[in-house]
C-alpha cells in the first residue's frame, strides 16, 4: 500500500513532456451507471499496475462531467480525510444501485400514474429532497478549489440565460463555491427536478447568486467544454502546460464516456410528433421528448465536432468516445429506477466494454518517453490489433504503467 502511494505521488505534470489527459462524462440520469461501470473496470486495471490505492483522479489532469456525470466527477475527485478520493470507481455503481430508487421513486398503479402526470404539469416530477440531502451528506463542505485534480462542471443559469461553467481553472472567481451546490445545480433536469438557487461570496467580499438548472441544457456532453478550458490555459501559457501550443492536440488524450442513447432507427417518429402539443412534447410514454431531443443532439454535435477537429489536427487516435447507441425500452429512460432496470443498465455497461471501439479505432498512439526530463522524446504507433473497448482501456493502463504520468 505504501509503495503504491509513493509511486502515484511522484507522477509529474504535463510540463515534463507528458500528455494532457482529459476524462469527460455525459449526463443521463440513472444511465450514469453505464460510465460508472466502465470507470470501475478502468480503475481496477490501473490498480493492477499501481496497487489498490490507485484512483481515477490520479491519472487525469482534467475530469469533466455534466448532470449525473458531474456528480460522478465530484465523487471521484473530492478528498476524504486522508486527502484521497472520496469514492473509488467501484463504489459509484453501488451508489446508483442503492440510491436511485429513492431519488426517483417509482409509484405503481394506474391512479398513481395519472396523479404523477398531473403533478408534472404543475411542478417537477420529483421533489429532489432525498438527492439534495444525499449530495450534501456525501460532499459536505468541500469547495471547488479543493478537488484532487482539475474539474469542469457545466450548469445553466436560467436568470441570466447563459451557461455557467464551474472550473478549477477559475479558482479566484469560484473560490467559495461548494461542490454540493454545483452538483445539485447540474443535476436539476427541467421537469424532473427543481432548479437550484444558492449564493457564494466573491473575492472582493460581495455575494453572487446562481439560479441553476441541469448543465445538459447547454452541454450534455462536456468534452468540448473541457478541451476549450484546457486550450485557454495553453493560450495563457499556464506553467503546468507550457510550452505546449493551443492547437497541438497531439499532446491531448481525451476519453469521453457517454450514458447511452436510443436506437438509431428511432425512439420517436415524425408521424407521432406531428400530433403532439405542449403536453405531448413534455410527457410521452413515460419520457420527455423535448428534453431527450435537446440532450442527445447536444451530445452528438460535440462528438461530431471533436472527431473532425482531432482528425484535422492529425490527432484522431488521441480521442476516444465510448457510447452505446442501441438502448431501447426502459433502459433508455433517465429515471426508471426499478431493480430490474438498474441491473439491465449495469449489463449495458459490461457489454459495452466488449463491443468494437467507436469508429473502428484499431490503433492507439502511445507516447513512449526515452529520457525522463524530456531531453528528447519520441513516439511510435503500436499496431496491437485492438478492437474492443475493454482491450483499449487495458492498453491505456499498460501505457500508464510505462510512463511517469500526470497529476495536478
């Protein structure tokens, strides 16, 4: 154990010639179990190399998450009493399985369904009290600037009508913000959970109020936001990243985890939607079509943009998107928290690790450092025939095992 801790603590920042590593986690309600399952696998592989104390936060310079992904981000980066991550990745899945039924209680029977429908017309579907108390209990008074690595969590201010990005890089502006308030805000999905208001003290002694709803309204896939924040730091010549250049994406390794989406052939159809009014767009077959459309289109546009940019900058292999777009029925829901559906979501995550890597990435660039203090460095492409997500993650872990990798 002690040997493991020592090895992890000696990992150097990107200034020493290492890649800038970014982990991004989408929003998606209870479907957060899917990336949680993937992270559990990734962390277990890292522990084979660095010991059981190894944690996800030790290997990424930036972790970004929206909505349920923002909650996961906070849980794996907030410090405990020993200044180690509050949650191991394997505990996140257990967290969802235990608490989802209480966050999104399922009331059976026709009368209950009718009552829930009318309730949703006049207020949020769920009151959020259990979720809010749970977040406050787990995260306590931890502030944004206290996380064990840099975090970026998008939210949306409905009073100002613009996104609010809570970023570790804005330490002065966000110094007093509690992680619990950020998480309650970024998980406040319209029609599902109530908006969240809180105040925080600014650096000059004044106070600022936030009127927040789910970050997925602006960036359900926060990968582009994370890359943008890192690019700004490169432009400002942040000493942690200097002398890297803003457009040198060969120095960035981005792993983006989705929470699943409905089958491509369609969750809805124009024929059905043509008959919808306000109620039909907000409540239909147990879901919220308007919310689903906004969330999915936002995530897909980010993936398309990043794919094009990384390829244009000759860095295609530095971007990995892991997503399942074959969800159907209740597993595509963001709030059906029955025991059976939660088990099915765990299975989706486990099966996703066995599926072919997105866009048939069969070769991943490993940057091999020949001299530690970057007297010079080189890289070579290892054609390992990788074609499964779990194989690729195992190879990434092997890569970590051969380099002094990055922690901030």
